[in-house]
């Protein structure tokens, strides 16, 4: 059997088919800035100061960083992005990217907003998933105390019960509306508590198919083992595992905390080790396709190619909705659009929320881009390549 699907992530004509010449030039400028670590640090600092001083920079942000990486300020605002992605065979994952204020009121507000994304996604093939972070629904400090086995005060215990109730209410609603919901991965020092909530929800709501998906951050040394353990438990109890694989988002934070608290870093020692763990997890999921629904959340070109080869090897049709590829809106269009063009299930995380409240998300996104070796440079080079291709046609 041929296990080498004919996909090229070098095809910029397909990658940027949705972009006008003007939009492409705007992307060129954005990634030119993001290609420089110093420019990113200076730009995010200035933007932060401008918002704190209430300077009129919102319009500028909406036309640049925010406009490129976000769908809008509300679900309604995302309509244009949803439609555009759908036109090219790509689904939308509405991602409410506002960081909570840490109050019960803010947690309830976030729960209600996520509930709105579930209702918007119901029956809408163009929005195949919803997503949330548990720290948007409850205190990470309390979850950390729970993981450490420390006794909670009565007030903390009540708050923790409310957090669990919010998580369950969203998973229950997703099940009732027949909408798949992903729970984002977070820091290791309270991730076990999140896992417990998610597996409890899986056991309830993943009986017929995967509705609830947990996130596996493969840069952790123990994560492949935890994925295998989760599958064994699900198989024993008779439910499906929903697995979203990512490399991980808190590497520096994890290593710093491990050093400060004098315990071994949970993160793989090298990028190669993380890559190998990620690809081994893809293989494990495909080998156990009868019990695992997979979302591969990767901007790594090789991992995406490997997954297409594994699907072919294990006889999984590109359009089988047990397997999805996912990337962030405004990034790695060469991967997303070429996979979708080849008939694979692809979805983009489309962040939304009030501009000033989504800025922390954008700062992190910019910092991650510059910290991932070659990520911004790769995007920048592909944009230049497409601009040159279009210029040559016009001659």
C-alpha cells in the first residue's frame, strides 16, 4: 500500500488562495516584525502601555495583529472568518480568548460565553469543535492545592465544587447539542486535577462517540504513558477517548518552576525528544483508532505529513471525522489549506473577544512565534514566495 500521500506544504498558491494582494502585503509586514525578537518585545510593551493609558490604539490593533490572529470581538464578528474558512473546506473552532479576572462572577461569565459557542456550533458543520480552559472557570491556586493534597478551607472547597460544576455543565451541554468540546492543557502542577474532571466527563458523555476531548502536551516526559493509561481505562470502562495532541505551551514556565522548587523538569530535554514523543503518540492513536478520536494540533510540517501517512497505512479515509488536523488562525496556512485541499478534516482555532482583553493572548502568541525556532521565518519566507509568484504572473 502506498503510504505517501501527495501533499506539499510548499504550494503557496493554495496556502494563500484566500488572501488578496493587499492582505498578503499586510501579512508580510506583520511577520517581518514577528521575525525579530526585539521588535516583538518592543511592540508588545508599547501596545500594553497604550492600552493602560487608554490611548486610541484599538483601531490600529484591529487592522494589524488582532485582525490577523483573531476573528473579532464577538461570536457574531467571527462570521466573516467562519465563512471564508468554510469556503476553502476548513472548519472553525471558536476560542474565547479572554483571561478571567479570578472572581466567581468572571468564571460564570466565561461559562456562559462558552455555552454560547456550543449553541452556535450545534448543527453547524463549519464549526466542528468548541474549546475552553478550566482556568477560565475556576482558580488555578485552588486546583494546585488539590493536586498537592493540601486541605482546602470551606470557602475554597465551595469554590472548587463550583469549578467542577461549571466544567460538567459545559460537557453536558456539548453532549446534549451533539457538539465536540476540547479542554485545553495547562500547567503540570494542576493538570492532574483537570484530567480528573475531563475523564469523569468522558466516562459520562463519550459512550456513543467522542464528545469530550482532553489535551495531551507531548513535551512532557510522562505524557505518552498517560495517554496510553487513559486509553486502557476508557477501554475497560467502555467509552471513547477524545485526544487532542499538542507539543505544549508552557515550556519556559515549567522549567523555571521546576528549578525554583528543586524538582526534575517534566519537559523533555531536547526538541527532538518532544518531536519523537508527539509522533509516537500519533502512531498510538492510529493503531487504536477503534477507541480514540484524534485532533492533531500541530504546526510542525513533518508531524502533519506523518499523520497523513499513518492514516493511509491504517486505512483511515482523509474525510473520516475521527481524525482532525488543527492550526491557529493566521498561522501555518500552508499546512491548513493544503491539507484541506487534499480532502483532510482541518479546523482553525479562531480566537475572539474584546481587543483590550485579548491582548495577553496576542502577546503570548507573538512571543511563542519568535521562540519557536524558524516559525516566523518560515511564515515570512512563504509569504515572500507567494508575492514573487503573483508578481511573475502579472509580468
